[in-house]
């Protein structure tokens, strides 16, 4: 069995150490795997991913990336351990152009590396290249999400974490964004994704974890989760979207 790229073991975390939101959550992500976290509102999905990213303090448990412990690693050091995080909101600089946003994301790179990686981002997301001189504030929701992902990829992470990448997108844009994420996994990037659009996420991910009340409830291959009666009745709801 392949050793996990990301291993979260018994993590307890929240906005305050004395008021945890997640209680002993454990999960793994293998290299080149897409893993989805679903569950009702308040289940601790975003809390977990923020704790892994170093945004929220972990009071108990461990987080390891490629075998190295990174528990409570400061967020600004994520790139140094080959990890990137894209939040749900405020994930682009709206007053800057697409090209300027990417340059900001490449400030730690040499001029040559920055140019090479930005061009690679344009190859992966052709719409961004077409509108490279447009302000990010006038982009559609889907285009903003693609820009946020493209900027995160400039550090060439082995693990990309996404919080609600489909939030506010039309069904057509959801399909487009998810297919591009699936293509990223095919290039060797592992993805851990919190997502409310459960059916769409289950359709493209390898495995799924279902959280409830800050704890692991059930997990398994996404195809099995999609047909699991408990998941379907409690978490997916009518039309496959739990709010």
C-alpha cells in the first residue's frame, strides 16, 4: 500500500483551544489522489482544512506531510513543505489584473522561474491567458476560482487544499472547474477538497470522508459513498446538495 502523502491523526482544533470544533478527526490523502470532505453545515469540514493549513490552532493530534510532522506549521511556511491552500472567499486580489495576481503569487521565485510557471498556469487555464490584463474583480466566479488555483500552483505543491471551490458557481462552471481539478490530479498533484456540492465532488474524487458534529462519520471510495443510503439520505438531500 502506498504511504499517504497527508496523514491527519486524531486532530482536535477550533478557533479557541478551549472550544474545539473538531474532535479527533483522522484522514489520509495518497499521492496523486483527490479526496473530498462532505457533511452538513457545522460539521467541521472547513475547520479541519484550516487547521491543516496552519490557520487555526491544533490542540491535540498530529498532521504529517510526506512523513514529516507539520502540526501547527505557520501558514506562511506552507510552500516550503510543498502544500498550498485556496480559501472559499477573498482568494484573489480584485483590484489587480490576472497577470498581476500571478506575479504576486510568484514573488518568492526567481524571475526566470516565475515567468516559466506563470506561462504553465496560462497553459493549464487558457481563459486566464485570454483575459490576462483584466482586473480580477470583473471575472466570473469560475474564472476567479481558476485564477486562485493557478496562483496556488505557482509554488508547485504536492498537495492542494480547496475550501468549497464550487461556491456560487453555475452548474456549467462547476463542471468546468471540477474537470480542471481532475486534470491537475492527472499531472501528479494530490487534492484535498471541502465541498458542499456533494454529487459533483463524488463524481470526480477517489475517496470521500463524511463529517458530522466535528467527527468522522463514514468514509470510503467516492463511488460507494454516492450510492450509500446513509450518505444519500442524510447528507446529499434533494438534488445532491446539502445546505
